[in-house]
C-alpha cells in the first residue's frame, strides 16, 4: 500500500490553484501538472489511464479496474484543483508535518481525500480484495437476525461504540498519525462521558411522571 501521508505531501507540493474566474496565469494555476503526476502514478502501478481534456490546463483523469462477472461499480472521485492561496501565512506548496498534521494548500480539501483514495485503491488491488455482494433492499427494514444472516455490518449505534471501533482501526491511525489519533480519541471520550450524564428533554418528558 502506498503511504497516504507521503502521497499527500507529494500532492500538496504540486500547485493546482483554481483562479476562480480571475484573469491569472502562472505555474501555480490550473491542474495540468497534477494531471501529469496522476498519469505517471497510475502507469507506474500498471493501471489503465484515460485523460479527458476539457480545456487547456484542465482535464479529467480516469482509471478503471474491471473484474470479470462484476455487476456493480464502486466509484472513487475527487477534484484536482484547490482554492487560491491569498492570505495564507505559511508556504502553500511546501507541505510540513507537525504534531501529526500536514500543513499546505489542499492538505484537507481535497488532496487529503485523494491521497486516501489512491492508497486505499492500491491496497485493495495488492491484496486482491473483493467487494461484498450488493444489498438492494432497504436496510432500515432489516431485523438484527436479517443483518446477521446476510453478514451485513452496521455503523456504530452510539458515540461510545464508534470510539471502540476507531481504537481498533489501524487505517485511521496511519492516516492521522499517532498524535492526532490519540487526541481525537481523548476528545471523543470526554464528549461521550458528558453526553451519558446529560438528561435530555425527551427523557424528562417521557419518564419524569411515569416513575
């Protein structure tokens, strides 16, 4: 699997600023250089690649993995451009890692997501992971027995369960870094503890006169 942090730093270092309708030009504007990097990245990993030119400096990059017999498609999508760098107080295209965070233009929107998609996609290919069978029915109508019988996992029902799942998720830890990961869990545990002690209006209205 390609390291998502290394990928993100590489992506941030490639300017792809959207001029937002302004008459601006220069190396930092538009997505041409990022498009070239994506094409090279895909070819390095022996993945098919198609470039659809929309206008000068702007293109869509597509790759497709066909699985014989597959009836459904899983789509990953991200834009290549970033908002302008006006007013930034740090070098926008010099990614810096501090305390488990990456600083630089696009590190969150959306090159962070793009790096995660590339990393997850390669991991799935390298480990030959298969997609589960699709479920067309309304899951809200399923009983617990239905979910168990069809081996359908569910999202955590409470913040407490979400914290337990997050603690076991090495992918999230790797993506966030140990420092951010531990601080996130710490903050969520505090929030869950406060929530459990809170008596809501619904509980008062429902139970105060009953008991």
